C-alpha cells in the first residue's frame, strides 16, 4: 500500500478512502471529495486538462434536447469536424465532471425515476478522454489504479467485461483489452466476454464507434464469485465505469472502417460511485440526496423516507420522495443553464418534469403549495456550494505557490520595477493565474508587468497554436466531409483553405462596395462521400480550393453564393450554391457545367448584392445586441442569432415581454449609430487578450486563437488598452463574420417581430436598408387607416349597418396589422388602439340593436295586448335584432310565448322564438322553430326556451299558419 499512500499524499486527500463496512458509518468520503479526487487524479497524476462541465443545453446539435453524456461536447473531435484553430482542437487528454439530463429523446429515464433507487433525470458523469493519445493499456491501467489504490475498492468485488467479437461484422474478440486486464492482475474469472449489445458502443447509426470494457461492482462481496450476475440486471452487481475505445467508423452501408486516429471515451456516474464508496445500496441514501430528502420531510410533515420500493411502498410515498428529490435537482440545473419550462423541445420536457414533481408533492406527499421551490436552497448547497468549495480548495494551493514565485522573483529583480513577462506567462499558463490577479498582486507591491513582452509571448503562443492541429485532431461542424476524407486530405498534405480574401473589400470613390475576384487552384473534389480528382459535367460536387473569397456558413451568418469560372474562360460559369467549412477546408458546393479537375485554375465571384445584404444585417446584429443591453440592462445576454440577406434574428434573455416603448428606444439607439456613420474596426488578436476587454460581448462557444474582434466606432487597439472602458460604450464582439466598413450603409433598422420563445428568452426579427424603409412606410399607411376609422367611430353613427361595417373594417385592419411587416413597436401600439375600437364598435352595435328592438317590441305589445301567444312578422336588419325583439316582448309580458318572422330583401326569412317558462316542458321553442322553418324549407335550432332559424320567403304564409297550429296543439293539452 506504499504506492497508494504516496498517491494519496500527492492528491492531498484529507480523509481515508477505506470505508467502514457498517452502512452510514463515519469516515466515508463526501460526494464532493469523491468528485474532486477523480478530477485531481487525472489532472495531476496523468497530465489531463481539467475542463468545466458544458451547459446541459447542447451547443450545435439540434438532434439533442439535453446533453446526455460526457462526450457530447467532444463530438466534433470524434466526428473529425473540429476547427484546427479552435481551443477544442488542442486537447489531447481531458478530464471533467459533466452535468447530464436524460429525459426526452432517445435516452429517456423520466418515467423510471422513483420506481427504483438508481434512475435519474439529472446526474453527473465523471469522465476522462484521450484524443489520439493513449489507448487501451493506459486507460485500463489508470481506471484500475484509481478504483483500487485511490478509492481503495476491494479488488475481489470488481469484475471487468470486454467485447467478445461479432462474426457478422467480421470482428474478433477484443483480446488486446482482455490481456491488459489480466496483466493488471485481474483474475481470469473476473474478466468476462460479452456480445455486441453489451460491449460495443456506437454514437449513432453512423459515425465513430468501437468496443468497450465495463467495470462492475459486487455490493455483496464476502469472497463469493458473482460473475454470473454481471450484465443480468441484478441490483447486487452494477456497472460503475464504461471505457469506450473508438477505433472504427460505421458507414452508411453498415460496414466498419478503421478510424485514422484512436480515441478513448470513459464515463462513470458520480451517483453510483458515491453509493459504492459510502457503502450504500441506493443512490438516494448518499449525501447527494439525503439533505434534499430531509428537506422534503420537513416541508410536507409526513412520514420519513424509508427507501421502500414496489409493493412494499404503500401509497407510493417513498417513490414520491425520490421523484421530487430527483426532479428538483434537474429543474435547478436546467434553469441555471438557461432552459425554462415551456411548450416545445427541451422546455416542454422540463415543463413535464416540473408538473410531475408538483403532482407528487400535492397528491402523494400532501405537501402545502411552494414545497418544490423551498427545496432550491438545499439543492444549491448540495450541488453548487460543493463545486465552489472544490474550486476554492483546488486554487488555494496554486495561489500559495504562485505568491512564493512572485515574492522570490521580486527579490531577485530589484531595483527594477518591470516584472518579467516570462514569469507572468508561466503563472498564467501553468498555475491558472488570471491576468487581472497577477496585475493586482504586482500593483500591491508597487511594480508593474512588462505588458509589451507579455503580449509578444501571447502572440507567439497564438501563432504556434494556429500553425496547425496536433496529430489526431480534426475540424468543425456543418460539413459533408467524413472523417476518412479529412484524414486523407491531411495525409496528402493538402493545405487548409486560405479564406482571408473574404475580408478583401473596399469602399470605392463614390461610397460603393467593391469586391475583388479571387484566383484559386482546385486542390480536390468531393462527391459520393469520397475525394475525387475529377468530376464530370452536370454533376454536383464539393470543390476544395487553396484560397477563396467566399464566406462559409458559420457564426450564425449564411454562406455566400456566386460562381466560379475556369481562368481565361469567361463564358462558362460554375454556380456556387453554398459554402461549408470543415476543419480549415472550405468546401464550395458547385454544379459542374463541364468537367472539373484537381489542379484547375479558377476565378471566384461572390454575389455582391447578397454579400452586402448579409454584411448589413450582421453589423446590424451587433448594433442590436448593444442597443438591447443599453435599453434593457447589462444582464441582457445573447442566446443565439442568425443572419441572412433578407433579415436577421436575435434571441436574448429577458425578464418579461419587451414593451413598445423599449423597442422604439432600441431602434433609436441603432439609428443614432447609423447616422454617425461609425467606422467598423476589425483585428485578429490573441484570445487571451480579447477576453480581457471590459464590456466584450461573446456567446457561449469555442473561439479560434487568435480571434477576430469587431468594434464599432472605437479602434481595436483602444479597447485592448489596459483598464480601457471604451468597449462599454459601443459594440465590441468576437466575430468571424463579414461586416460593413462604416455603419451608414445600413441606412435604417426596423424590428418587425418580437415574441417570447419560452419564459425568459425573447426573439426579435429585424430588417435593414430598403426593407426597413418599406416596413416603416407600411406601418405609416396602416396607422393612417386606423386614424381614419377612429375619427369615423367618434362620429357615433345611428345606423346599425354603418356601425357593423365599421366593426368589420376594424377586424380586417387587425388582421393586416398582425401580418404586415412593420415596426413591432408600432404594431403593438396599433393593436392596442384596434382592441379599443373593436370593443367600442361592438358595444355601439349592441346598443343600437337594443334601441331598435325596444321600439319594435313596444309596437308589437300595443298590437297584441295580453295575448298568451304572439305570432307575427316584423322588419329587422339581422337575426340578432329579431332575437332581441323577441326577448324584449317576453320580458315585458312574462306569460307570453313569441314567434316572429322577418322577411329579408334577399328572399330569406329569419325566425326567432321564445317560450314562456310557464309552458315548459310541454311547449318547446326548439321544436316550434323547427316546425316553422321546415315549412319554409329551412333549418332551426336552439333550446326549449329560445330558438332561431331561417327559411325561404315562398313558404312564409304557410309557416305562420304552422306556427299558430303548433302553439295551439301544445297549449290546449
């Protein structure tokens, strides 16, 4: 155990790992320390880079509702689509603890939560990865060392599985993996082969895959051999760690091809590991859940949680405890990561989780309202405070070490007051010292950092990283190139595409944009999932060039379109329909109008109108981002954007609906910048320098290094100046897109739509230039029409048809205002006015109808004084008025039953009737109207008290007779 002791000392573990065999005994490691030890083991002992958990909202993968595995954020590496200049492409060995949610979609544990003691919607996945670095031997060795020497899990309780092979795929048993375990000292009786379904992992129907080896734990132990229970669903023998060896790629046809680089992807659920190390049999009995369960008990004042399942759990009380504890963890994590309960996608799933938890709180635990929300502080303490404590402890040792280095360096450098840049760079790169912290410590000592030398080191590092990806690293998203083609391009030393000419445009003498054509060489063609040297006429293909002035779709901006020609052949155009980026290679989707060959010289021409429109809308997006923050507050964060030649879309955080006044203010801020015709400054700078800019706006995604800064009105050099607040007063963003050179070309911006996607996130759509002008003109025209209706409404016409026409006009205007592209603030204002006008018109119509009905009723009463039945004809403009006449007659003569017919100019006869309640149930208004309208070849309907209908004027006299006979037959009974 000497090695284990040394390792524990190295990891600075403050407690013994070996747990007492008694359940719940003191000395068992808390979950936070289990997590911390895993991360430190791989980071400090085996040189892995520790990465933070990605948010549970997936980035760049629309097929996923939630991040459901630790490997999600590394998919671009496995798929070969990671950009070589991105930070992700620099990783070789990585370790982290990833927040995962499995609810909805392919991996859905929602309905199982609560029924047993190990399913969860939210869980943490501990994982270590190798990207083209180590493989099976090292991965297995590290796992065994951690479990048996650091965590001190008894070796006789562990069983390992390996892939037994599959003849249908032509794959033999993974004997290499088996032999590694045997060499590590695992008994042969504990090394077990399993088939494809158990020990072969696949990302999807196609893509990277490979054999895996799983480590299982026997909860019972006692020297027994539990090999027969492995992978049999026994709660006594559970899988705790899965090590996946990605060495194949499954093609569309189903066959497997070797990957050009091998990767390792491992995953171990923190909840299950803590269960093992704390000598529990249920995840819910660990300190990850017990504080929450105690808080539930305190809140509902019912029986305590006992861990019962199935029939033993009478009334499902224990199931309810588990559901609520699990679901409140998932809710807290998802909401923290910006996913709110809503009506589609992940938001809809979260809504289901919330409502499922509320139902168990209310109906099973009989808890008072508000219990779920009251649990949040406990969840925060269990999950979030633990993370803060872990990070504080992790940095404390680095801080002390760094201070010693600074003290020693300061003593040696006297009397100089310039702190050496190379020492600061080492503190930053190796100990994780933030640059502002270095500056602060030095400031306290009255000395300063040699900033010029430090920046030079940062530039050199950026250039080194940008020089190409390390062996085994690949590229970016939105591409059709497969991993084998990418590997082939690299092995053939095909250089990445130089796309810097996409930024090569200028303002001409008269203010027009001038885009120069670009001359390039065809390096390779891509068709039918393979690289080709030649493509025939009429075929669609991807063209890879040595350089291009086309913008490939990225950063939310749509790709350029245009055409290319063979050099010297001006009359043959090859249309470029779209452009995609794949690991530094720009692929132009082209229709070959004649044969294209590798080595051909071509000239490229972008669609200038489309490019300029995209430039206008992209610069407008930056302005809109700045304006929204300016009006709504600094907490307004971008959630996503998309730019096309026609419009721009922008999603952002908001606490509630944006008012019409706020939208108008946002537009005004943008218009002020447009009028000033501000210069749009751009520059490539090291990422480390860019992130120091105060007020910098950046979305949650990986950026290349060096990165491009786009600053409106303020030179990039100024915003990079130490302590500069210039970026707080304008738009400064990290962006690879193409932009205007001056804001004046935008002319105008109009926000034509604003709506809440889900609670807390709003989406605006805006247009610029000529489209913005058209939107404003449309808004002004509709505003004039609304004003016209308002004036006519104030005249208070006494004609029912006139008021009905006004009401219809208001309805039509309401539809037009809702559907016409126009400024959204104006739309909201007009909609508010139209709602009032519609109410006013409807009220006026009803009032006029009542007045007319009352006059006609009085006339009828005088004509049919004290009659038990009134049957007659009366002129009425509508069935509504006729019905009101009938109602008034019955109100004024309660014992009278009334049926009135009203012939119309169209030849139709309207019918309305009401029966005195004294005549029910013998006399029914519905039957009366039906008998009369049938006589007129019409239809009727209603209730025993009131009914209405219509028929043909030719049968009206007969209908009057029928009405009287029907009434007499009922009343004389």
